[in-house]
């Protein structure tokens, strides 16, 4: 029994560190994207991997990145627990299973990001290849690969729509322990962050579908590709600036979750 409680406590604190680490990554992504939008010399938008590399270049960067690495690994574990044990009560209906599947995908992607961060921390370097393009190329080689890639694109678009809905309806509030006075300032920040991330997901999902239709893996792009695409539009710097501030707000939302998110690990003996 004592060991079970200790394991629950470990998952609890790893989850909180995980939300905080995700927040740090998005603060960096949003901040650098905003600098790109305003034309800061030599600055361009980055994805999550680029944010980790930026952290490493700071004073005491290896120590900071080491903490973020543990946090990302903890977040991957927590997403796995959320999906498998259904800690938030999504259920087994089609909608609930879709949400839990998304949590599982989040676990896998953050585990990969944690491994990338670990390699950077240990001085082994990181894989600078475009993960979205690489995964698309692998899928396109399979039978019915184009349909598989379309499925991925639709899943990413679905995640984007979920973010937009969650932001528009403030559905995140039921998972926070904030009182109404605190929510008055936190609510718009969190909503803006979720809406911005949702919009980026829609763009990324669209890239996957285009890659499938054209049967060209290079058409698939991740976060950096979405930000670059925004910047290339008419009034691009303004669009990029708005989304950059939104991603920064999503980072703040993640930090709020690190402190105030309801986390109830199940009694699992790891």
C-alpha cells in the first residue's frame, strides 16, 4: 500500500513538472515566433525541437534542459496514464475513445521530444530532420499509404477542432482548481492560447492531407512549417504575431495547469 501511494505521488509530481515543461517550450516557441514577426535580426520561428535547442544555449542551459527533459518524460507518462486509466472520465463511447486516443498520441509525441531533449542534454546532438515529413514518407510507402496520411491529417484537424471548442467554451475550467476571481484573468489567456494552438493544428492537418493528395512527403510540415506558412501570407507578419502571442498564451495556460490542474493518478503499481 505504501508503495502504491509513493507511485501515485511520483506520477502526480511528474505530471505537474510535465505541464510546466510543456509551458516553457511554448513560451520559447511563441516568443521566438513573435521576434520573427517583428523582424528581429537573425531570428526565425522554431518548432518544439528548436525551442529545446534555444534553451540549451542559455546560461545554465544544460541544467535547465535537463529539468525540461524530465518534465517532458513525465508528461508523456501522465498522458499514457490519462489515456489508459481514463483519469478524466471520458468513457468508452466514440467521443471518449477518440479523446483517449488523442491522449495516447500525445504521450508518444512527447516521449519522442523527451528523447530528443535527452540527447541534447547529454551532448549527443539531436535529429534535425522534419518529423512530419519523415513519418509521411514512411506511411506513403505502405499499402493505401495515401489514405493513412489522410487519416493522420484528419486526426490532427480533429485535435485542432477540439482545441478550438475547448477554448471557445472554456471547457478547461472544470479541470482547474482556480476560483472565479482568478479565472477572470486566467480564462481569456487560456482561451486565446487554446484557440491559437487549435488554428496551428488545422494548418498542420491540412499539410498532411495535401501531402497525401499529391503523394509528396515534403508537403507535410509541423509547427515551424505552419508558422512559416502564416508568415508567407498577405499581412503575414501580423498573422504570425497574433498566433505567436497565442502560443505564448498557451505556454502560460500550461504553467497554470502545472499548478492548478486536477490530477488524480489511479492506484497503479508501476
